[in-house]
């Protein structure tokens, strides 16, 4: 990713944002599980009032969860803006510095605005900024200030999509909204990692060419986890969480029937008042795809843990990290099963979402650390020796 001089306060600040984002993801999952996403039907106002001035006495029922979700999202956005100003202001100079700061301040200036048009325009501009950041990170030194500006722009897009999902009543926007939330969490976790004091030297990790291949395995499984989280968000917004109400079997079989007569019979027997829409064959396929990918991911993480133990030793720090990742994925699987067994209990469903985000974040951090250690291996190889490193990443120092 990038190199970073140790900056304790910056590290703590980024870590605080990551923790708040995890809480925000959990709260968003709870809003969806409780079915109160439309408890506040307008945006960016709350029942016609400024969101930040909405009376506490009216935070009742579903309004409490949805309004709290909006306020926490606004706080995460504000802290992301401060992070971007902090790093961009110290990491750039001249016209570039003031252009970036003006962009961040423009977003902050919309706090309390009561019209959607301004936010939609800002989200559109944010998409352009995301592309600029991506271009810089792909074709230039991977400097921290570009990552922070990318994170801030993503949170602007994510917030706007969340609001439009309410006003346009589009479940598809909710799926994209949830996906960007996971990407933002992953990015903030990465920023928190590289601003820590251990990132430069990674003391305790012995450079070894084994990490060159390990990073590919970690990356592949992390991508699968991201795909699984997208599938999960699609299930929640397409009301497919209980399309198959038993586990580990599916309607008593290994694979459920998609016959129209069988589905019609299932819909006649349904008693859950929370499910207003009838089950469809597409929902059953979506649900079973989620289960199948979960099995693939579990197998992948088991493989990662075993390969890491074999290549780095059972007593290595990496081996313990791999075991912890496996523990997270096992917990995620148990929570997924408990969600079905409990008839989609809000508590189990919410924890399932939170642990899923943690699994993605941890996989991403393992990928970054293994990549960094493989870089150290490249740097310590003798000139002219046969190298297992295909390429060396250009590193730009961070002035923070």
C-alpha cells in the first residue's frame, strides 16, 4: 500500500474511525433486520426538520434506530473529513494542497443542507474524485494522502446512496450502499494499520519468500469474502434471509426443489408476519448461493491457516493470525446458522453482519502485511540473486 512514518495520534484517530464504522455497519444491519429502514421517510431532513435538530423526545420505535444510524453515519463522515484534512494538509503543498482541502471543506459545508440536489451533485463529483485517486494510486507512488481522500469521497457517495435508497424506495441502492460501507471499513482499517509504529519495520516478522505466495492466497480469499458480503446484503434487501428456513438441510433436502407447485405450497404454510412478499425460486437460489460460497470461504480460510502454519512455522505470529482469521470465519458460520435457526433473530443477524465485516477487514490486513513482508524480503535479497518477487512496489514516504 504505502509507507508511513510512525504517527501515534494519527494511528489512534484512524483506529477510532474504524471502530465507529464497524458499529455503523452493525447498526445498519440492525435497521435492515428490524425492517425499520423506512421509519424516517424523508432525507436529508427528518420529518421535515434539520436532522441534527430533530427532538430527542420523538426518537421512538423504529425512528430511534434509523435516526441514530443517520447521526452515527454523519459522525463517521465528519471524522473522515478531519482525517483527510490532517493528512492532505501535511502531505501536499502548493495548489494541490489547497485544491484537496477545498474539496473536503465543500463536503463539510453541506452539513445541515435540506435539499437532495446538492448531495446528489456532491456524490457525482465524489465519483470523479474516486477515479482520480484510483489513477494516482495505480500509476504513481502510493501516498497516504490519496488513500485518505479516497476514503472521504467514498463516505460521501455511501451516505448519499443511503439517503436515496429511502426517498426512491430502491432496494438495489441499499445493496450498493452496504457494499461501499464494507469497502470503506476495509480502507480505514488499512489506513489505521499503515500509520502504526510497527508498519515500517514489522518487527517480529522474519522476511521470507514464503510471504510472496501467501499474499496471493489471502487476497483471493478476501475477495471471496467481499463477494459473500455483497450476496448477504442482496439477501437482506431482497427478503431472502428465510427463503430456506432450515439448516444444514434445505426443506429437508440437500438441495431444495424449485418446482412452482412446491414453492406455492411453501408460501401457503408461511406464518412469519415479517415476510410480506412470497418466496420465489430466485430467492431460494440466492440463499443457497450464499450457503455454497460460505462453504468455499471456510475451506479457503482453513487452507490459508494450514499453508501459513506449514510455511512460517506453528509458532510464528503469522500462524497465530491465520488461526484467528479461521476463528472469525467459524464464528461467522455459526452466527449464520443461528440466524436461520432463530427465525432471523435481530441479534444473531446483526452479529452475523458485524463478524462478516471483521472477517473481511482481517483478511485485508493479512494481505497487506504479507505483501509488506514480501517487500522486505525483496529489499534484503543480494543483488543478482534469483528472486521470487515479480515486481517491487514504489514506496513514497508519508510526511505525517
